[in-house]
C-alpha cells in the first residue's frame, strides 16, 4: 500500500522518462469504462433472468369456463318422454250384440287409452309433491324407430278366472310353445270367461293404470346408500367358501358357470349399455371365522311351524317330496344349531384371511359369498328371527350360509353343488344384486305379477325373470341423473378449489377435460333418447372426475414467508454484497471524476483512487494487485538508488503484465 | 321495577345486532349461495356405510422406533375392532422391524414387557420407506394418483365413508417433518382435506396427530365435518411414554399410549362416544396439553360413536324370510345334494393329488377360477413321457449303429 501514501518523498523525485507507478497502474488496470461494464454486467444478468425466472416458477392457470359451469348448476336434468305402444288381441274385447256398431280394436284401445291417461294424470295431480306424466300412449308403432315399451291385452286360457287382472311382463321364451308376444311386453291377461264381464273395461283401466304407475314412474328411483356409486366397470366375484375342508365333508366343486348363465346373465345382459361386468369365481377350502358361533337350542319362534304344517299337509296327501321336506324341517327345528348373532354378522366376512377377489382391477367389486360351515359348526344359522340365511353388506356384497344336509352320506364325503342346489342361493344373490346396483324390482305386489310358465305342464317359476326394457329405462334415468348431478358437483368443486387454492395448477389437459364435460352436459336434451342422454352424462362424469383427479392438479406446497427467506438468503446474500458494493464504488468514482473534470485535481489523488478501487475489484483484479505490489517493491529499491536494476525490474513487470493480458 | 326495565333494555340491545346480522345475511347473495352450497354438498346427511383409516408415521431411523410403534399399534387396534386391511392405508417411513439394530428381528413392540408383537403376521404396509413423502401423502388424500397406482395404495372413500387420519412424527409450529428432508404444513393438509370435501370423499373426518406442537397442525382446517385432536399445544413437546431396556429406545409416545389404552377397553359393539374418548385425556399423565377441535363438525362429539371411526362395517341388512325360495323348490333338503363325482378321495388322496399335479384340476373350470394351486398350470413331464424319450433315443442310436455296421460291411 506504500504507493497510496502521499507523504512519500521519493515519489515526487522520480524522473520523467521512466513511467511513474501511477502510469503503470493506469496501464495495468482496465479502463474505467471497461470496469464499469464488468461491474454492471452482473446486475444486468439478474435483470435479464427475471422474466425467465418468472416464466419458470409461475403456475400455469388456464381459465376455466366458469360462467358455463355456473349456468349448468341451475339446469334441470332433461326428462325424455317415452312412448308406450298399446295393442290387443282382437278377441280380447266382447263382441257387440248384433245390431250394434262393431268398432276396430284400435278405436276401442284409443278410448281405453284416454281413460288411462286421464286416470294417471288425476293421480299425479293429487300426489304431493306434484308429479308429471312423462309418457304418451301410442297405438301404431313407428317402423323405423320402434318403441321398447309395449302393452298387450291378451286373451289367455290359463289366466286367473277371477278379477282383478294380473298383469305380468313377458319373459324371454324359447322352444315350440311360445306365445308370440315380444319379450318385455307388459301383458294384461284376460280369461275368455272374463270377456263377457260388464266391468271388463274398468278392470282393464285399473290394471293398466296400476302397472304403468309401477313400471314407468314419474321420477326415476333414488340411488340408496347401500348401492354402489355409478362406475362403468363392475367386477362380480363369486366365492364358494368352505370353513374347513381338511376335516372332510366339504363342497368340492360347483356348477358355477351354469348357475351364472341361468340366474345372472339374464339380469346382466340387458344392462350392457350401462355397466360392463367382469365375472370371476373361486373356491376357498379354508375360510376360518374370527368369532365362534354359539351353540344353542332353537327357540320356539325360530322354528317356522307354518312351513312344517304346510309340508305335513302335503305329506298327508301322499306327496313324497313334501314328506321328505317335512322330515327335514322337523329335524331341523329340533336340532341344536350354531347361531350367528347380528353383531357377529358385521364381522362375519374375514377380509383379512379370505382372499375374496383377484384384486386385478381398480373397479368396484361385488362379492357373493356362499359359505359352507364345517361339520362341527352345522347347522349354522342366523340368530335373527324370521330371516333368510343370508345378509347383505352395503356396497360390498352378500353372504349366504348353506348347510349341507344333516344326513350326510358318509363322514368324509365331498359334495358337488349342482345348479339345482345352487338355485336357492342364486335366487338370493339375484335379489342382492338388485339392491347393490339399485336396480328397480319388477314385481310389485298387486300390480306386476310373476309371468305364467311357458308350458301349462310346468309349475310357475319363483325365480326372478331377466331385466325388462321398463327397468332398463328406469336405470338409465336414475343413473343418468346421478351422473349428471355428480358431474356438475365436481365441476363446481373444481371451480371453487381453483379460486380458493392459488397454488393449484390448471394445465391444458385439465381444461380440455372440463370443457369436454361441460359440453356433454350441455348436449343433454329432451329430444334425444334416454340412452343418448345417459351416455352423455356418463362421459361427462368420467371427464369431470378425470379432471378433478388429474395428477397435475396437485396444488403446489404452501411455504410460509420465513421459509422462503430461509431458502433464498443463504443463496443470494453472499453474491449480492460484492455486487452492490461494486456498484456503489463505481457511483462514487463517477462522481469524483465528474468533480475532477470540473476543477483539475492533482494526478496523485486520481491515481490513488484508481489503485484503491482496483484493489476492490475482487478476483479479476487480484493478479493486477500482485503486479502493483511488485511495483511498490521496485519503488522501495528506487529509494536505495539502484536505478538500472529498477529499469529491468519494470521491464520484467511489463512483460508479466502482457502475459497476464494474454 | 328498575330491573325489569334493565332486562327489556338488554333484550332490545341484543335484538338490534341480531337484526342487523340477519339482514346482512339476507342481503348478501354470496354468503347465501355459499351456505346453500354447503348444504347441497352433503348428499347423504349423517349416513355412513364404511370406514377408512390413513395411518402415517413420517419419521425415519432407529431412534424414532416409537413412531413406527405408535402407528403399528394403532393399526392393530383398528384391525382388532374389525376394520379390514383394504380400508387401512398404512404409511411407514422406515422399517424398524428389519433394522440391524433391532435385537428382536422382524418384530416391533409398543410396550416394555414385549407382550404383543405388532409386526408379526398379517400386516399390510401400503407405503413404506422412501415412498412416504409429502407428495404421496397429499396425493393419497386428494386421490390424484397416476393411473398405475394399485388399489391398495388408494383411499377409495366416498360421501358415505368416515375417515380417520392419524399422523405421528417430528413436528413444529404448523408443520410435520417427513423423512428427513421435507415437511408438510398445516396449510397443505387443510387444503388437501378441503379438496376431499369438494369431491365428497368423506362423510366425517377424525384427525389425530401425535407430535410436538401438534395442535397447530389442525389449526388451519376450514372444511366442514372435521373433528381433530392433537397431543400437545403450541410450544410444547410431545413426550415418549417409556423405554424398553432390551430394545434400547423409547417404544411409544404418551398421547398414543393413553389413547390405545382406552381403545383396548372397547369392543366391536361398544356404544362409547367421542366425548368419552376425549374424556380420558389427562395432561398430567401425558405431560402436554392435548387439544380437541370440534368447531367444524355439525354433530357434537357426544353424538358420534367411537366405533363410527374405529369400527368395522356400519350396518348389514338381513334378508327377510320371504326372499328365500319357497319350500317346494328349496334346495336345503338332503335329496338334492350331490356327492362330488370323485367322492372316493379322502384326505390322503388329496395329499397325493397335491404331490402329483398332473392329475385333474380341482377347480370347477379352469377359465373362471383363479388363486389356489399354481402347480396345476405348469405340470412337469410325467414319467411315461420321459421313458418314451429315452427309448426313442436308444432306438435311434441303435438304428444308426446298425446302419453304420452294415455300411462298413459292404
């Protein structure tokens, strides 16, 4: 630092030919302009990087169609008006006495139809809350676009001879003995004897009004809590569970394929537009319970004496089958049983130990469990009074406990469950399927009856017939309503969340899905068919859900301000200090130079400042500073009058400098 | 007389702000719409059919043994009360059971006597180790998963589910540390829960947290139907309960210990309410001040059963007798039961069958069944086949030999 000391006497005595150290310094150091550029380049870089930083760190939030979503929230779900075709056998009406005008069947039907419409309207008007009829009766079918809803008045020899009439829905028929009525037609059978009745028209009217109210309700049924929420793909898992097959006497196989074919396919097939079912089945050979059923005497209420009496009646008449049943029932009623209490039923399904489905999909699974208790636990019964040996677990599935006959064939025998053995279980499972999927039940006591058997020789079937177009329509409407409501709620949810959570990203994918969902909801109208509206609603809800659950929709993490400071300060503070100080120095020197330009100052001071500043330049200038210390050394030698050496040294220093420059 | 006037005066004074408030509500459409939104969202008021639980242990390393033990003990209790594994999402940030410092390998204990192994059999950890991150936790709550994430890692709750969220780890004011490098803040959790509410992913939510300054973690919730409880107030630590000298570290935290002690007294059919649950908190035993927040819930804790969160199935529906097939076609009587076509097989035969997988499959049909004996599908070459090959080869070789012999003679 000796060079900066102005009190050095030797300095002023230097010869003019030699470059003064101040000149040397000036030569070595970059020019003021250049240094200013270097100093300014750093803050400039920061300034230039700001847009980039902004672009990189800002959250993409594309605008959502908020106003369209808002208008959606007020719309009502469009109701499609159905057309019901009414036809009749030509001889289903009494022939008028001779001399009276003979009317065409269609004319009679039109007159009847007007009465029915009037009757239904009257009922709906009186109901609270008021409802509206959403169908019309037609008498000629449109050939290109036939309506699925048909009513037929049928003259039928095997019908009930007494009033009221017993309407039924025509099931699928095969074989030679078909009635010729298309499947799914609502049939109002009338016995030939009844045709001459005076009040036949009134009876027709009552039967029609009742059955149409039941089959085509004004509002689609609600989806109860126990049912699955709508999902296009559903897996049904049938499991045969043996409590413990190691002790013998267990079910070894079952005719599951034919049972499904007989009982489930007729129910599932018509729903193919709504649900896509996957069916799997398995047999478990070891399915222990987590609780132990209690062995107890049957109480008097628990044995159903009515059934025994009925069977005994049959037995007295000499019916062999009834006799066997009676023996079985009496034995059953006297036997001790293993009772499963209601609380035990809640923990009956041992999900921890039983693998109840393959778990291969993310689709909802409905499980139908056929449970065969081990021999030591037979007969196992539900302790609730007047109940079937079966219960339903909401949104999960159902359980049926099946006890093998007490008179077992041999101790170690194994069973094959044939389709006739499975009939009872699958009858229950069918009903559970209806509950779990919120399918409307066709049969309505007093309104819709079981169909007659296709052949008069066979007894009428107690099984539930396949799903009819009437039910499919109700499912379409109720699921469509559910879906569009869900879609609208989800869209509103997205809108609200985006407003509330500022860190949430809305990319193009999400916006497109939201737009798609909104468009589909807007497409729904009364002019389209129920199926088209349903498909729109299904796609709308799928898109809305996809948008909501889009992985990119993750709101970015919230960081408090202290946190941000804690992250940024260690990074930027050390860099900022020399930058800011450099700028400050530059400013000061600029002011000094300005002042110097106004009134010439001694050279000495100016050089001193330059040197001083050059020392503050940090890394870049460091080598030059080394140079200067060399120069100051030279000066010290100057003091001791060794001028030749000094000259060489200075030359050396110049070489050094030029090398540095390179 | 004076008093009577005073009362009426007070009445008037009270009425004035009330009137103003009510007129304000009426005049503000925004507030009204928000209120109606709130009600429109609750589709099935009060009804719930299933329970879900999310159990999170967010800290790593051996010395945090107690956090793993907390979570596992909670998991065991939930399972004991009947919640199936499929409805419990268990997140463990480390695997102490298999830690090399564990002198009881493959087991975790939550008490000094080592009475019950919490790890043992039948444990299903859904997220473990480095999978437990803030992101995966928030994605779990909001349901925003990649489509490849399996069912067991998803919270598939709906508007009829009660969800129990339990968290433990090291925390501070409004945050909880995950692993060793990140933290979830109370704001993040509150936002995630709000998103759950918007998508109706819960009917009621019980949030319990055992960490230092735990009560700050639920202070930012703003969604309805949340009941929350924490182990310690702002500025307080949450202490461990006791050490085990053989394991060498603390085995459980106080707050969780006393909760579990209480839950241990309950059965599946218990009628205890959350009020009883909160009633067991004793700051002198826990050494911190547990917090309870019920302001966001519409139903008070005395109306909510503990088993509404810690229980199994909410209800079952028993089919009525009339749903069974009538007697004439009923299947339960003996004549309709068939013996299995291959009846002669007793246990010994079965055993043999297992050894010889080439015999016929015991499933009713190969296509529609799954699970069970995997050997059925890859039956090795039977002995007969083997011998045939050997004979064939020998025959071939001898043929070549004969041919060569005759050729050389010619």
